[in-house]
C-alpha cells in the first residue's frame, strides 16, 4: 500500500499454509512408488511346460496385503503361493513383502511343504503383532 506521495507505507502479505497440501502430495507419491514396487511382485516371468499361467491382483485400495506368487524350483517343481495379510495399506503391504521373502527363501532351500510352512510361520509369528495374521495357501506341483 502506498501513501499519497506514492511511497510504500504498508506491506500486505497473504500467507497460506500449504503444509497439509504438501503432506497429501508426498503421501500420494509414496503410494504410487509403493504400488509400482508391489506390482513387480505380481508379474512373475515363469514359463512351465504344458501350462498356461496368468495372474491378476486387484487390491481394495492403492496397495495392500494380497499375495500371489509362482516359484519355480530346480527339481522341476512349481510352488504356487496365495495369501492375504490382515488389514489394508502400507502396513499390510510391508507384511506381504516380508511373507513373500520368507516363502521364497524357504522354497529356495527345496524343503518339503510342511517344513516350508512351519519355517514361514515361525518367522511371521516372531514379526507380527498379536492382532495381525497372514492366511497362506502353498501348493507344490511336480
């Protein structure tokens, strides 16, 4: 604002707090990055003789705890894992990633089905809160 001589006498500034807007934008970016990472889990490149394989996962929200996997083994076995982590969102997607890592790790050791499930269960019980759980189906096909 200027006075009658044209000199600046007052300065008026409009300040808008954009903290919440920035947080929301950062959250959306993090969700997009997490979704891209999770989608790579759902795109296994497995070919198997005399078998057509197709997978599709549609999370209830941007990311979640859905788990589906095809794990080939060196002894001509194919493990099919289907699971679901309780809850939705970041927490469930992280637990799904842990579950996937455990399942793949135990399958890589070429153990029997009972030993794989028991090992994965031990690891998850040690990591999960009491109110959380993972439902898992594992099939080993020869």
